[in-house]
């Protein structure tokens, strides 16, 4: 079999996956305005149940955690019920699925938030970044610095989201600590200028993340909790003076928590300035004792090599999964892949969502 290394089962915390071809989280903006996943989401995810593990699109843990039009949430009974139907379809086909827990922080706009609230952030610094509202692409709003009370509430929101996810049947939850959203904004010193216990030193900047990891672990068990980080990314205006020290500290500190996995965005958007990205990723993966999922720009050969060579235990595919519902099967057979259509990535209906052909249909 081509790419054999990708087709051995893997123990990921509390679960076993049937292969190491995972589906990366993909924002699709097809949920209802109230954050209930859309009509077609169950079909979309069920089509992709052949992945060793599906990681859901980023899902807000509270109304104020939202930053883009029509993204789903996990803070209401109606949202939970819709997710439960989606999970049921994946499980019926023998798949496994994690829910990604998300707070966008300052990557939002007042028009998307309840009562015209400002976005929340570690510090009141507007990002040089854009989001999408009903008006289209638009600069993000100026955020307000979170109070200690808001920090405590947000940690609880992540734990509540995790509890709802498990109640909906999700196998695992993934904490979104990557790509310039709220947790990442706390981690990096370009966006975190706080002078309390959540800012300043690496230990202090990591405190918010670690409190979330511990609260979510208390809620659902550490062996059902994954974490996604992007140590080398500059997406959403991220800057840090010493990413290698920051992210190796996090990987080391969290290694004894018994988490299900660390999921690393190795390549997405512009690279952060500073250390050589390769050296940073090497150091992070060496510091982490546990299952490591690599993500970003992998194709079949490089993915199989990364698993065979011990760099990663599994690889998460984004665009390739978006365009190939049967990606794992195609990689197992060395079959050609459908080409993703970027104009249908965000928003819309069936087109570019549930209509990519299976291998049999394409033959
Ligand atoms: C996006 O909607 O552009 C987006 C969402 C989550 C990510 C990255 C990008 O982690």
C-alpha cells in the first residue's frame, strides 16, 4: 500500500483512530446566524468519516467569542442538539470527531457581537487584520482589555463548551490556541502588554492557556483534550520576541498533563519574524511528550515521511480534505485528488461543500 505509515491505527488519548490521516479544522461559514450548524453540515462531516479523526471547524464558546459571519457555536441547547446529529452521522460510519473550541478575541467586529460589545483581548490593541461580516471583508474593531473577571468567565466558557461537546457525543475536544485568536493573543508579547499575572513573563503569558487546559481537562478528562498551537505563524498580526522559548516552555509544561495530543500548525499564512521556523518547530516537537499532529502544506509523500521518520504521529489535512471527502481512501490507493475551489470555501450552500465527488463517482 502506498503511504503505509499513514494507515496504522493510533491511540490518541482516550480513543483509537483507524488511520493517521486526520481532517484539519476548516471554517466554512455555513452555520445559521444563531450559531446552529447548517442543514448540510451533517452530510459534509459524514462524507469525511473515513478520516482517522475529524477536527471540526472552529466553534465559538460564547456569543462574544465570535469573529466571523455564520460560524457555529457550542453555547446553546439548539447548537448542541445540531452537533449531536452531526456526530451521530460520523459515528454511524465508524469515524471519530473532535470539536474545536474557539474564542477569536480581538479578531472580530462590533457588528458581530451582542449589544454592539467591543471584542475582548488581553490588551486594547487593534490588530492589523480583517474579518468578514454581512458587509464583506472589513477591518477588525478596536478591542477592550479583559478584566480578571472576564478572564475567569472565559475559562469557564471553554469548560462549559467542552461539557456540551461531550454531551453531544464528540470523542474529543480541541482547544484552539493558534492563528492569532484569543489564547494566542495572550501568549505572544506583540498583543499582550498586561502588567498583571497574565502578562509580562512567558509563565504569565501562558497562564490563561494553562488555566483553560486545566479547566477543560477537569470538565471532560485530560485524555479527551487536544491543543492546537501555531508557534511560527504571523497570521492575524501575531508577533513575539522569542517564539522558541515561549512555545518550548508551553510544550514542556503541558507534557505532564496527559493530554490527548498537540496539534501544530507548521505552515499557514505568513511566517513570524524571528527564529528560523524549522528550528522553532523542531524544538517544540522535541519538548512535547505525547501524540504530535502535524499540519500545514503536507501532501501524501511528505506526510508519510513525517510519520515514518517520527516527526509526527499523524497529519491533519485541510484543503485536501475539503475537496476530497474520501481523502484517506485516495491516499491509501495512491489515487489522484480533486482540486479545491477557493471561491466556495466560505459561505454559500452545497456547491463546494457537499458536492466534491468520491473516487468511485469520478472514475
Ligand atoms: C478563518 O476563518 O480565516 C480562520 C479560522 C480559524 C483559523 C484560521 C483561519 O484557525
